[in-house]
C-alpha cells in the first residue's frame, strides 16, 4: 500500500490521475498489467471525492494522453428504487461526471441494476453484473472514495470482506451524509442499494482511493492503520497488493505513521548511497 499525502485536494486530484493513468493498459502494451493486451476497464466511484480526479482525467483526454473510446467503466454501486433518469441515480451521475467529459460512450458504462422490485430480481441482476465485469477481463483500476463511517462503495460496516455484488441496506449515517444530494431530505434517500462487494473490489488489479478534508480523517486512519476488519470496510485495501491512498493534509491528520509514508513517497532519491 502506498500512502501519498499532498498539501491540497487539487494536488490529490492531479496525483491520483497520474496513478490511474499509469495503471491502465497502454496503447503500446507497456502498462504494468499488459501481459495480455486488452481494452481498458475502469472502476468508477461516485460521491464528491473523485470529482477532481475525473476533471484531471478529462484534461488528459483533451490533451490526447488518454483515450477511453474502447474502454469500459463499471460503477461501484447504485441506489435501489430510484426512477430511471433520476439525476442522483449513480447511472446519471456517472453519465454527467465521467462519460461526457471523458468521452466514454454511454453504452460502455455499466452500473448495477437497482430497478428490481423483488429481492430475487435484484439478486439475479447483481450476479449478472459480476459476470459482466469478468467478461470484460476484470477491472484494471478501481477508483474509490471512502465514507465517513469507513464504507467502500456502499459496503457498510459489517460487510463481509469476501462479499460480491449484492443488495445492501444503507446505514442511517450514510443516508444522512447523502441527503445533501437529495435537497437535504433524508427520507428521499433510498434505504437500499446494489453494491459491488469487498471481494469484487479486491479483484481489481489496482486500487486508487482518494480522500480530502478532516471529515474523512478518522475513516482514513481506521482504513490505513486500523485492524483489517468488517467494522471498517475501507480497511480491506490493506489486503490488496497494489493499493494507492492519495490524501490531502486534512484527511491524513490522524495517521500515526506519516513520517514513513512521506519518506517512502520520496522514493530512492533520498536514500544514502550504499
Ligand atoms: C457514497 C458512495 C461511495 C463514496 C462515499 C463517499 O455514498 N457510495 O462510493 O466513496 O459515499 O462520498 P463522498 O466522496 O461524497 O464523501
């Protein structure tokens, strides 16, 4: 796990974009996971945390450094029960924040289907979603935020570390946190969601978690330095072999091992000559 702490959220967005770009299969086939060439597959998070990162990736598209015309994007999660086209459904959010600015065709965006009205319908759509990710060859880079309660995607505290895409109930805390997207009305926030599981997230070849602001400091400390535990779903990143955590100063404020992370981020350049 690499923990990178930078002065501002703008710095976080820029560095995280570089880490995402470096994890995607290069057109020339020289990326880190290019033993078999394949079209890029991006794992997409919603929420406010990755918006700056998406804006940076859009700049890379404009500059010709990133081409997502053959890519696929898989969302982490979706609300259950919002009408099709609801502006706060994650499909609509990702069409707005990712597809248009990054020139990813809408039919290359995949979002868990939260339109089912029975547990059975929702469960079978979740299984289909897993099949879709597998058929695409798996996710190259999964972009992640983290909830103030440590949730990843919508995997609330108590989620199995091995879980797959499924229906989950949202915690009261998450519904309160997300009410801001629903005009401040907690009752307008759906009670359930379909979310990739923590096991699904772990299957991605690279994880890039971004967090900014002091409201995330406790969750970040628990995820990065706490015990690996279902009580903090974000802690599952410790189990991944290629996880990057990119933070601003405020989000990093409660990390105890900060000196080590800063020294590691400096690379070999500051090491004494043997
Ligand atoms: C949302 C999403 C998560 C996101 C988290 C944090 O509800 N389901 O994927 O990481 O909560 O959101 P934000 O970045 O707005 O703080």
